[in-house]
C-alpha cells in the first residue's frame, strides 16, 4: 500500500488553485491471483469549491470505479457518462477524457483472466465504452458495492472487505484460464514481431488465438500487440518528465512517422498536442503506481508465472 500527494498551480486545463491527490493500492487476496490489476483508492481534494480538473486516461483493460462525494464527466469514443456514482468501462483502445472535482474513489481493474471469471459478456462487446455500471448487463452485478464504497462513514478497510466479499461470491472458473494467462504473458513480453510469432509462442493456432483474444481481451491479437507497443512508449514518456518522444519510442517502431500515426489512433491527438496538455491526475497516479505497484499502467501488468 502507498500514497502520493501532489500540489499544483498549473495552467492550461488546470485551474490556478491548488489540489492534493492521495493514492492507495490494496493487493487482492491470493485466491484472485491473475484476475485484477489492483484495488486502489484515490482521494482528490481541492482548495476552491467547485474546482474541477480535466485529464486523459490512456487505453486500459476493463474497470469499475465508485465515486463518493462527486462524480465525473467522462467520455470514451462515442460514449459519455455524467453524474453516476458507479462508472464502468470495457477494454479500450481510445483515451478516456474526464473532468473530476473533489472526490473519494475506489477503482478495480480487471485483467483478461478477471474478465473471464467475473463478466457475463464477451470483452469484444464492451470495448471503448464508458457507462453507468448499474444499468449495463455486463457490470450491474457489481452495483451493490455502491452502498459501501460510496458511504463516507465506511472506512477503507470496510470498503476493501466489501470488494473482496462480493468478488468471492461472483467469481467462476473457466476452461480457458491457462490459455488466457499464456497469451497475456506473451503480450506483455512484447518480443513478437507478428501475430504468427505470437501464436507460435502461445502454442496455439492463429484462429484459436484470435478467438480467445476477442472473447477475453476485447481486441484482435494485432491490435493488442500494437496497443502494448504504444503503451510502453507512452508510459516511458510520462514517467520521465522532460524527455522527448524520440527517447520514449519503443524499439519496434520503424520511425517517428509510424509512431505519430499510432499515437493519433490510440489517443486521438498528435504527440505534441498531448505533451502540451496538463496531466494533473494521471502523472501523479502513474508515478505512485510505478513506485508502489512496480508498474505504471494496467496494460503493462504481467500475469503471475505459471506454476
């Protein structure tokens, strides 16, 4: 568990008044190994009443988030949510633009194995959406957590236990656990130049690889490989303030022009436009996550090694 506090007086999208953010990361119990990125709690405090910050989340795996004391305005692609205390999203290949005021928030990130064990829908049916989780059939079985996670009288230990209790109740085994973990490990490894190479490393046919990826990862193997490459580059840039994109680019990019095209596809803007934006929440959160959890972004979390 850890925390980070940030005070800012930035310009751009950030109001001139200060704010403080504290992040805490709770490790899921052993019975959930390989299912979750992390359980995390964020407290965002503002100096000025009504002050709000705007930032962009990078592409992620599926998430559920519960907001106490305020709710975000957020959008991914063509979907938008405002005012809901329980916000859910599927695996994404696009950014999530969000605006948030003073709030306390719990988040749970699902790795592909977690999606397989906890979600009733194929991951490909929920990609690039953000929604009111209480009203979506893929997420509504988590809605009962709102009562505890959005209760300001409940302490963090009580809230953490509520998450664990519900997850224990709804988890189900799948026949594809080993296959999912193998694909995930090879994606994070990032050493494969083609889908054929990835399929060989996973010891499965390309057809089986594609079917498994669409069902539990949300996207085709090719797009997942491209997303991993992009996220390695973006994370390197975010964690090394003052670095240049050419220093952060993954070695698998042929040139800067290819990287720029990929950046625009995944973030809907050019690298220079993204670098010019303030990132009042994401930078602090990623730095805290890397320091405490060992990985700055969900997509870079590796599954546990096979036993």
